[in-house]
C-alpha cells in the first residue's frame, strides 16, 4: 500500500515533469527552433484562404505557392506590436535584397470593419513594398483566422471605441504552403534573412 508521503512525492514529481515539458515546449515555440511538426500537426496551422489585397484585388493562399512566405495577423489601429513586427519583417526583406522577390509576406487584418483596402494601402506605405495587406468580409477573414489557429477578439474601450486582442505569431510557411515554425524575429535581420533563404 502506498502511504501518504509517497503519494505526495509522486504527485510533486509528476507536476514537476509536466511543468518541464510545458516549459521546453514554450521555449521551442517562442524561439522558432522547434522541428517541423509531422503528421496531422502540420495540417493544424495554415490552409486555404480567399481575401483581397490593399489594391482590392482577389488574393488567396495560391498567390504565395512556390515560395516560402511569412504570415502575420494584426490590425492597423494596433499601437505597438503590429507596427513593430511589420518593421522587423521589412528589415528582413530588405536584407534579402534581390532575393526578396523569391519570398512573400502577408499582413492579414483581424479588424476588417476598419481595415479597408484604402486604410491598408496607406498603412503599408510605411513598410517594405513586398508586404501584402489582406482584408475581406468578416466571414472570409474569420476563415483565415481559423485556418491559422489565431486568437482574435474585439475588446470595447471606455471611450466607445474598441481594440483587438490577437495572436502575435509570425508564421513561416514553406513553398507548398505548409507550416514550418514560428519565425523568430528576435535576432539580427541578417540572421533572420539567412534563415529564410534556406526555404527558397
């Protein structure tokens, strides 16, 4: 029979091991050093979408096929995370030089109510021209959000306006549109560009 002291040790050990697994899993996710998922996990992130670019032209996942690309979900009224992330992506694209045309980068809005084609076009004029801004009706945006397993929620503000809570991951997709890993921007633009070149 297992006594109370032994049971307590087993419980503590189990909790410790579970925490260790979660800790290392979080490190792999944040650093982007996790190996490519296999099996059904690969299909769990990304997929077909049908939206419109900042010029009002139809744009789908098929427009990106044949080259590796980055996908980031955000919104133009975002005060810090979105512009910072798009600036970092722009730095990577500039580091690629002529190779930038062999990759793709899409900024998909989670706030289509405010992010019209014109708003996106004006907003993206601040970043690298290779960046494509995508919007659409709420149903099509929701489909893209669901495909990429993104969290996005409207949060009312005291002044009657609203902001958006959302996942702030940059997704690296391969030439076939399969998810590779979160793309790590917490390094020099040159190192990130060299990493992206590996998938060309």
